[in-house]
C-alpha cells in the first residue's frame, strides 16, 4: 500500500471520528436539556 493511500485513509478516518464525536456531544447536550426540562416540570 502506498503512503498516499494510507494518508488518505487516515484523513478519512479522522473526518468520520470527528463527525461521530460531534454527533455524540450534541446528543448528550440534547439529553441534558431534556433532563433539565423534565426536572423543572416536576418541581
């Protein structure tokens, strides 16, 4: 496998991981907001 191919694969993997990380962070933020709303509604 050529160095260029490996470099391309690593860059693509990094993009995918960054996107997954962003989605995961957003999901946690959304869950936290939802939890805050439910808690405030109960009070």
